[in-house]
């Protein structure tokens, strides 16, 4: 079998914990190999996460931006127009970053939620992924990855929850969940 070298599309999805954490691990590995990483967090924005401080040590080799307001209301009602506007802004920045070739790895954290909530067209995302420069890697995280994105991806990992401390009343722990 011939050895191929090209940018990969990786999806971390499923109901279990660890999708963003796995993407961060890959991002750290990439930085350690001298690559430049951009992580855009589509919905996160109201909480301060430890990783925001940690990546500052890497300067412009690992940039992380929170693009949302935080938790988004979902369900029977339509998403708040302000959240939709922020997702559209985040997508515009993501598409530009992916196509620029300036970044070796672009992590689109929680983009799967934005797509599954009807805030972002999966066809638009798929089109951009297909058009990206050959050596740009992209990781997409969040539950309910759209079938179009799953089909296009090179690697898909589904996190499955076996049990979680929260079920026993243990609150989110600093340094572990945020």
C-alpha cells in the first residue's frame, strides 16, 4: 500500500466526555511537532476554561478563540438570533483560516452542535473541507456529528459515556472539566 500524506479530517463526537479534550491533545502534539494550531470554539464564551491560559505559553503557534456566548438554548424553540449571528461569524473566520493555509491544524470545537441545532449548514462546512489546502488538518468536535461530515471524515471517534461523576452529584472539577 502506498503511503499517502495529506491533511486529515477528524471528527470527535458522541455523548461521552472527552471530545474537546481529545482535540486539545492532538493540538498539543501538533504544536510539539512545530505545527501552527488554531482552535475556534463555536459556542463557548461565557466561562473561563483552563486551556485558555495554558495555550498562551505557545504564543502564536497555538491560538484559541471563544466565538460564542456560552450555553445555547435548544429544543422546541428556535436558537436565539444573536447565537446564530455569532455562529455565522465564527464560521466565516473558520472558513477563512482553513483556506488560508496559514494553520497546519484547525480545531472547530463544538461545531457539530452548531450544525445539529440548525445554526450552520453542513453542506457549507463540507464544501470548505473539500476545498482546503492539501496539508491542512481539521478536527470537528461535538455531539451528533452530521452524516455528511461523518462520511467526509478520515477518522471518526465516538465517545461513549459509561458513567460520569456528575451522576453521583460531583460537580465539575477545576482542571478536569474546565
